[in-house]
């Protein structure tokens, strides 16, 4: 394994690889959570709730291979990595976060026993770019706060942390451990940079990536997952292109109708001539005439 070429290493941002690395080792996942949320209370013990991977999930449309965990205080965590931006990814994230909170209580149980539902999303794309202030921030944490007095909250039962990896890498923001995590996800193939990281959990995560990369079955499944995601994006792009083309065609038809209507209102051309110039059928020209007030005929 020590002689493995960097180009042969699997990408830890592939969500199959990500789940194999962090979803099978509670200690590594615990360290990841603490590194990504340095301003939050430290998590000291963790139970992974969904360590397995169903082979069918690798090919499934819109399936995210997230990692679910619960800490010693009962707080729940949903950790996932996203390499492509989906139109409604944040709505989906909020939905599953709310569901994680709602599923805690059995019938008749006290709401006071609820524990936090925490979402942690690693995004390999820039999400917030509308203003200079947004471009200068790469780590985000959303909770229930008042819009006018944000220091007043409804508690922290719903928390969503977002880390824009590429932006964080450019800006070199965050704690040393967070910066090291970003380096791991963005520069895992750069042997010199990785060798400079002394943070033991990242060294262990890198070691797991190397072991997975040397496993032919793991490589095959990582490829299956990547191909499924590419196919999904192709289908989404085709749907967007079809919608754009349908919109353009609707616009062209509207323009032809507007042009034909002008000629109808002008009153100097017969229907056949208007149809020839506008590209509309005689039936459509006749329909336009019938739609006009009698005073305009």
C-alpha cells in the first residue's frame, strides 16, 4: 500500500468512500464532528446508527449515503458530503433533519425529553456567493433565531452546519483542525501536503482511504456509485435542457402569434399571406381573428 500511486487513491468525497471511512469507525466520526464544529460542546462518545451500505443504494436515484449517529447525551447527527449542487438539496436536508427530531418521541412521551437533531453537510461547491460578505464566509451554522433579535433563540434542537470545502480551502479560514480537514478532502492526492498534517485522526482516515483503494471490491463499488451519480446528473441536465427548449419554443410561438395579430389588426393582408409570413396555420389565423372585438374587423 505504501507504493500506491496518488492517482490510484479513491476520492474521500465519493459518498460511498466517505461512509466506509467514517461510518464504520465511531472514533473517527466523533473526531470529524468535533473538528467541523469547534465552537460547539465536545462530543465524547458516539454510536453509529447506520454503518451498513445496501448495494442497491449505490445505484439509486436521489439517494444520499449519509451517516447517522447519536452521542452520549442522545443528540442525533446526520453527516453527509455533497459534490454536486441539486436544486432542492437544502429542502431535503431540512426535511430529514426535522424528521430526525420528530421520530425521537413515542406516543405520550414528554417534549422536554427531545434532544438536538444536528445536520452536518460538507459541500464541495460554493453555495453562498451573492455578496462579498457571503464570499468571505465558508462555515455556516443555522438555528431557530428571531430575525430582528438573533440573540433570542428557540433553543438549538434543530441545527444545520454547512462547510463549503472549496471556499474554505481558498480562504484558509477556521481552526487548525478544521483547516486540516479541508486539506484532507481537497488535497488527498497531494502526498507532500498530506504528510505535513500531524492530526492523528486525519492520518488514520488517510490510512483507511489507502486500504480501501487497495481493495478491488471497494474500488468497483466506488466506481458504481460515481457512475450512478454521473448518470443522475445527466438525467437532470437533460430535463433542464428540455425545459429550456420548451420555454424557447413557447417564446417563439408567442412571438409568431404577436406578429400575426399585428397583421390581422392592420387589415391589409389575407389569411393565407399572414400564415406564410408568420409561420402559423390558417386555423390559427382564423382563431386570432375570432378573438378580436367586432369593431376591429
